[in-house]
């Protein structure tokens, strides 16, 4: 028992097993194999390593965005002049990555809490029965009192009076001067995996440069100051059209960096996208066009609370940071190489299918590739005192000889010794057991599928040699 365990351990540690391979000399199969391998190699080099950069690890950034608008607007409505600064036209004023710049508005001044009729065309009535007291309507301005006002033929409501009339949107927009407003963007990103921090104020972007630069995709692509009219134009919108009813624009700050090169090459790129609006006036049939909201400024007048209501139409700007950093890493490199080597196995599978199922000599290739074990074969080899591997080699040759159409296939060679005579006898024994050769009762006459020629020489005889021939009948 101890020796068996020792032998097993010795075999485990000091023996190496490798699969047996069959070398097939076939041009068509060889060409198919090499073409598949070439395609796999092109995929690994071209797609995995060059295009997808499978040899690098990746990381996304943690980012912070600060924005600041500058500019002054001027309006003159019915002789009332007004100057609008940043505190008046930017919502919210904190400098977030998402904000609205007002470009048009409808103002309702001097509203106070009271009772007044609804606007004509809304909630029309012919009698008090049409105005249910204490109820609300979704598009109304307040709570109905239950009275129908004969002058307007609308229901009376408890609301901020006079109610807002937003049927007519100013055209052209009141704040067309907003086209010349400027936007300053300050962005910082950190890649935690690589411990790298960058700002869009890269090398060469100092106070002197910022004070005079204006972003241009070709002339000044790194300048962080943008003219609002240029932003609208680069996003594909017409400023006057979008300024009338509002819209939304996305500014994408793209950080795509390769840290295998100098860090100074990691710079932002700015892209502009029109998210919604009516750039070509093709969406006027939609249910809601543009962007707007309302806000009110409250004040006291003679101890009476009043407010000024503004319906604001503006351009909503969303600053979006998009990031992807790469750097060489041995682990993804080895993973990519390993997966590529595994894909090379496709060539073997395809070529095996061609060999075993498509080629005319597929039976021969099957016999060469597979070794069949069964009880009958084991008995034949043991009765002959022959190793099983030798037995199957002889049987495979016999089967190949049976399956060929050639009439002159040499399956025997000169037999120079008693060992060769023994192998010859084994060979025909195998063929007889498989019904491949048949001995006739008269002499050494053999019926086989091929021509056989052999010479028997007795090494103990000094008188010479004797020759025997057997041929197909």
C-alpha cells in the first residue's frame, strides 16, 4: 500500500502529460486554418488593443462645476425703460451647473389678493350655476366664489388680482441683448484610481489670457468664456427663435485622457447640444414648446401686500461633465491576450469539422484522430500478445485499405526477419477478424482489397530464400 501511494505521488509530481496531435497535410484545410488564425490575430491587434485599448485600465472622474454669467440687458416696454443685470435674469443665482438665462417675459404688476373675474375665454358662464362656489379648476387662477360676472361672462375667483394674461408672447423677444451675455465655466475633475486632479484652466490659461479670450472651436478651443449667442449657434438653434419661447442646451465638458503620455496633454473638449426647443420651427405641433416658469417679487404698498409676477421664457443650460481616463495595466493586458489565445481555438474547431464531415477522406481522418476501445479489440490484442496501440494502428490501416478505390496501394513491405513475419501474420489476423481479408482453403491464396507483395526470408536457412506472392483475385 505504501509503495502504491509513493508511486502515485511520484507520477503526479514527476510526470508530464501532453495531448497527441495529428499532422494533416491538406492544402485546403491548411489555408482555412491560417485564414481563420489571421482573422483572429487582426481582431486582437486591431480591435482589442488599438481601438478598444484593452491593455489599459480605465477610470471616471469625480467633478465639480462652477458657472458665472456676465452682461447687462435693456428693455423699453410701453415707454418704461429698464436695465437687467445678472441678479435679474439668471435663475438660480448660485452659479450651479444647471441654470436659466431669461430672454423673454410677461410681467403682471401690482397684483393683490382679492376677487376678480377670470380672463375671457376661460371658464365662461351664463349664470351663477355654472360657477360652483369653493371649487377650483386646473387651468384657473383661484377659487371660484359662485358668481358669474356679466361684463366678462366669466366666473369670479378669489386670487391675485388682476389675473395674469399670457395669451400674447412678446415677439421679438424683449431681451435680445442676451445674445451678447458671456458664460464663464470653471471645472475641476479628479480620477481617484490614478490620483490625478485636473482643471479646465490648464497650462497657459491665466488671468491675462482669460480677460481677453472668447471661446472659438478652432482659434481658442481651451478658452473657458463663452458668448451665449455662440453657444446657441453651435448647438444648432436660431437665437431669436429659441429666445422667444425658451429651450434647453447641453454643454458637455469631455475629459478623455491617456495617462501613459505627459499629463499636460489631458485637456478638456467642449461640445454643444440642443436638447429641446424649436430650432427649425418643426415642433410647433407638439403639446408644449420651449421652456418657461413663473416667479414673483413681493412687496408692501400702504400696508397692503402686493406682488409683481413674471412669466419667464429663457434658455436652460445644463453643463455636463463626461470623463474617461486610461493607463497601462498588466492585468487587463494579460486578460486580453489570454482571451485572444482562447479565440484561436475557433480555427481548430472549424478545421476539424471540415476534416471529419466534409472532405472525401473523412473516414480515414476519423480513424487517425480517434482511438476506439472495446472488449472485442482488447481480446484480439491479448490473444495475439500484441500491445493494444499496435493492434489499432494495424486495424486502422486495414480499414483505410478497404475504403480506398485505388488498385495499387502498398500495404506491406519487405519482411526481413521473424518479427516482420509475426507482424504480417497479425496484420492479416486483424483483417480476417474484421472480414477484410479471406483465406481460401487451397494454399496461401488471399482475397484482400489491395495488392500485397511480401518476401519471406528464413534467417536460419543457408540455402537461400523462398518467396511467396499474394495478389488480389
